[in-house]
């Protein structure tokens, strides 16, 4: 799985299904050898087949595993395009690249928040005021990792809790095993088309008062913004945490990152 051509470099992208496929496609068209790390087999389907594309499925356990992968596959450039809230993997990538003295490029999605009277920025998952929760219907669109703990907190505050999770086995398992009633759980992919979305219908059916999501910059976040800006529902967005890389170039545009890579040669 190593690059046999001396004129191009091996690029390793750690990403999901939003930015990874775009970056990989652009690099493959420029004849780079691209390695992509995704967490689930389902995420592999977002990438087009190409003889110069190598997809690795599963979580990178720690910094040492990342260092080992870089050395074995003779990686020249690492791109951290992981989720905005995936701080542990970003920390491990950062430390690994420092250890082997390798260029690290970080891609971060820009988050264009629509200004709305219904929008509320909060610093954490449990920062909606307790005195506002009694008998309110709150929809959690926060992923599955902290779903049970967050749901329990708002239930204790008197809210009726609902959740939207992705159709991934781990997410579904955690959701169904949480304190949320199964009838209050929707297992759907975020809508990617404008207009009437499934999320909007879901909110209307459940008579949602509050929506809680994270500032990921994804189309899922944009969906919640569009739904709430024209309704009486309130949107609570958890601010994106800031990770301080030791020595990385940060990019907010796909083309800007690709241009940087090509100009390095």
C-alpha cells in the first residue's frame, strides 16, 4: 500500500463522511496516494473506489498506533479532518506528528450561524437553565456518546426528552439502552436537501419546544437552524471546543488545503 512514485507524496486523512471524501477526491485527481481512516464500515461507502485510495476502518487507539501507521505506510502529510468535538483523536494526531516531525494540516468546518431570536449559544450540554425545562419537549441531536447522561439531566429537570441518532449500530445501541423511551427515539440520517425536511416533520409530530445540538458546522446543524428560525422552537447550540495544536496549519476551505499541499512540492 505504499506509493511507488517518487514525485508524489502519501497523504493520510483522518475524517468522517463530510469532508474526507471531498479532500480525498481532489488529491486523487492530482495523482496522490491517499490513505483514509474512518470509524465505521458504513463511512467507507462515501468514498469512490480508486486504486490509489486505501481506506482503513476502525478507531486509532492511541498516539503510538498513529506513529506506527505513519512509519509503516511512509506517510508524508497528515490531515486531521475529524469531528470538531473529537478532541482525544486530535490530541493523539498532534502528538504523533510532533514525535515523527511530520507536517500536520487541520481542516475545520466553518460554522455560519444564522442570527435568530430563537438561537442560544451555550457552553456545554447541560447549560439550558433548569427553570426553563418543566414540561418542555426537548430534542437531543448531540450524538450518542453523552446521550444517556444528558437525557437524564434534563429529565430530572422536568423535561420530556426525545432524541435523533444516526443509523449506526453503536449509536442505535446506546440510544435504545439509554433512559429515553424507545418511542421517543428517531433513527435517521440528516436531510441534505433544502425544503421540507424529515427533521421538521419530526419536530412537528413530537411538538418539540427546544432542540439541543453541537456547533459542528455540518448540514445537520444547518437543518436545525433553518427549522427553528421560522418557528417558535428554541435552538441551543453547544459552542465548539478549541483545540490548540502545537505546530499545525489550519484550513477552513478544501481548496486552500489542497493548494497548500501542491505548493509544498
